[in-house]
């Protein structure tokens, strides 16, 4: 299972408009009934936590409405089959009661128990909202140009990096990576709030409350928007939506791009010309843990929409083989396949060739497929697959199959779960040729011919695991490719195995977390800096469940680069600036060693893990999300905090 969706995310999505009244009706006495349901349906995966499933203590930090929605509309829906609304509300009441402090203050809550989620604050409105005005220093999409994550005009010099300090902070639940244009900043989050903020102060220009999303808003100039500026996001209900970036007014909403609740959108939609490309992924690997689940049917897809209307133009299924029944599992459930090939990341456009590239995830079944763990090129206008390069065959995986006790739906043999989860980078070489760069969770980076898909070189940098290697992304300037290696499970296994507490069957490959620079033409390693061992100060996370409280220095966050400097975060909450030519660490800041007094009036907001899609660099500032609740469940606080760094905090 890919880290993108994460079992922690399954309980963190809010259905817009879900009221608290039905939950309140069952709060009295509901906890006792909820304990019975939890022990029957949930305990096996959550107490103690299995694989990437959130622990019981972590679930207790989620509001009741989020828990009910996860059971009703989210990827946990198959596991909740047959439960009544009262049952679901009772489970939520039971979990919330588990987080409540004891009535006797002489007996405080056990150490390491997550605190209830912090108040997400008050939306302090800006006094005025000037028209959006573009600048050369804007960061308008998740990967910027050709997925390079490179800001050529940062408004900062390399000498400024050691002077960076937090200028302002903003708390939110499950926040994504922001985009910035002029003095406007746009950011979604899983609680449903889509914000436009003042990038200088963090005040709220506008906010929508029904856009539960984990995608980075893309900002484009477009005449279909009254202001001339359009933003497009992918939403939890499997729709893409377009809004006027100046006002937040909805311009269009696509139809649901898939009907099943296990399908989702984690990769940010990409606007190219008059088209919007939307990748589809799923949490079916988690649902497949249940013996009665008819594993598996989802096949990754890319959908093209008309930018003017949001209407679908084409839908291309990435797996070329047809879905068919296969055999019954030990519980008597008929299984099916092939399935998988989820697209977790944003597509990469190549208008010169008329192509759009996507990176696909693993296979869910033992039915052979050529579409999983592949880089795929599709024709922009027709959706036809021009080429597909599968780098790992038979990577068949569902959640828990690497554990000592396996679910009955595990394929045979089990795959290592080496998804591609990062967007490919289209790099223009000095000699005039192009190369497509792709990083995999195996820890291997590939250089491919964008015309044919042929592998030109490969370089192994990490140990690799289900949460290893390249996770969220890579970055490139005009000279070098920068690769962050996570090896999260490898690090956890190294801590737990000597104590006899590892949940994994076979030992993980040795971990190699860190940041490397490669020559894009050859894959030659130009420098490598291991992730430093450093202290962390987590407040209410899952580290106690997974590692006995050890700091995990996995470098899973996607790096971003400006001339002379690479910014990269680690899961222990450290944010660092590296010299792009040598790898020397120029600056390091622990986002967990202080509490933040946020612009939206949250007091003493803690920081946490740096994970996910990484920093945005714009207008003399660097923006990054601390406390991300990722699949590893390390360093998440229930509430994240967006940090805006500037020179001397001015």
C-alpha cells in the first residue's frame, strides 16, 4: 500500500454538512456499545496498530464526525458493512471517551497518549483583498515547471538561508502543500476548509468549508473565471472543482469520476491548455484486509476534463488487462483481478510531444499486469497509451502482507510494495535532448527516454520498503537532480527488532535516509548527505506505538530547490537548507522545539513531522507544513501548522 492514502487518512476526512446532532443522541451510553463493535470490527488492526493503520489512541484524537464519515463514506466503508448509524456513532463515542482525561486529576492520562485535537482556530479575515497580481516569484502548482519543484526567482539569496525564521503560522487539520501567487496563498485540507490567505500575514482572504481535499491547488490565468484567475483542486468526493481564485466562487464541478468510495484523488489535478488531467487512486489495499472483501477491482486511471466546463473528455485505465474472477479465498469469497496501478501523484505534461506522464503504484492481486509500478505516457488529446515502462513485475500487495500475521486476501507471492508515488520530472539536458526522471519506493531512481520509455540508467540510493525509497517527490534545477530517501519502515524495524517488538516478518533492508544530488544525464551520484540524527519533541503522535518514542529521521518529504539552495524536511520535524553544489547543510530548524501562537488564534500549537509534498518557495518566503498526519503515523498531532519563513522573520 502506498503511503499517499495511509490508513491514518481514512479517519481524517469530513463529509461536508455532516452534523453533530446524530452523534450527540448516542453519546449517553454509546461508548459501552461502541467498545463491543470496536473489539469485533476494529481491534484486530488498530489495537495494537497493524502496519499503517492508526492506533486506537490516534483514532481517539479525531472528532466523532470524522470517524463516522470514515466508516460511512470513506475507505473504511467495506469494513463497516452491516453496521447501523447507531453502531458507527457508538464507535465514535467509545473512541472519543478513550481520549477524555480522567475525572480524578491525581491520576493523569498515561504518558504518550495523544491529546484531543486542538481547536483549529478563528478565521481572521483580511481588512482588504487586492486583485491577484502575478510576479516572477510565484509557485502556482505542486511541481511548478515540468515537475521540477524549482523556483528560479525566489526573492531569496543563498546567504539568506541561515537567517530564516518563522514569520507567521496557521493551524489546520490535515493541511496540504500551498501554492502562492503574488500576495495570495491557497491551501486545502482534509477537514474541508479551502483557504485563500494573505501570504504576508496569514489573514484569511476567503474560505470554503466543503472542499475536503489533500491536493495542492493549481492556479492558472483563465478567461472562464470572472477575475481572470482560476484554481482547480481534486476533492474527497471524487470530483474535480474549479473556483475563481479571487473570490472562491465555484465555476464548475465535474461529475464524480468514480462511483466507489474506496477511490480517491491524491495527486493534484494538472491544467495544460484547455484540459485538466486528474489522476485516480484508491485505498482498496486497506479494504482488502477484510476476508469478505472481494479483492480487488480498482484499476488506476487518468481522466481528462474540459477546462471550460469540467466535463470528461476521456478516461484511460492504466492496466491493459481486463478484470475477471480468479478464485475463492479461505473465507469463501470470490476474488478478482488484475487490480492496482493507482496514480498517487500529479501528472507531468510534455506539450512538445503531446504527452502526459504518470507514475503508477503496485498491483493488488497475483494476476499479472503490465501497468503497475510503471511510468506511462498518454496522448493528451485522446488518452491513448503511447508507451509504458514497468520496472517491477509481480509487485502484488495489500496492507498487512509484510506482517507476521497475514490477511487471507494476500497475493502469492507477496510483493515488496514498491510503488511509484512521485511525479516524473521532465529534464532538458545541456545537449538539447530530454530525459524523464522517476524515483521509486525501492530506493531506485531511473532515467528514461521520453519518446519511447526505454530505461537509460538506474541508480539505487535507498534500502527500499513499503514506506521507503523515494516517497513524495524529487526536485531538479538546471544542473542536478535532488533525491530524498525515506526508508521509514526500515528505520522502525532497526529500532524494534532488537527489542523483539517488530511487527514485520522478514528484516527490512538496511536504511539509508538522506538527500543526494545526481547527474540527470547519467545518474552519477554527485553528493550524498545522510539524514542527521537529531532530537524531536513530538506532542501526541504515534511514535510510542511504532518505535517506543524514537525520533524517525526518514527524509520522505519532497524537496524543493532555488538557485544554490535545496530545502528538505525530515519526519523528526527538522527543516534544513542544503548547498545545492556540495550538500553542505546551511541551516537547520526544529519545528517541534517550540509552540506556535497562530494567526488563526490557536494557542501553543505544536509542530510535528515534516512529511508530504514539501515546501513552496515564493516572494522571499518559504512555506512548509509541520505535523503532517501521514501513513507512517509519526509526528502527527491531529492538527498541522503551516509555517511561513522569511529572512529574520520580517
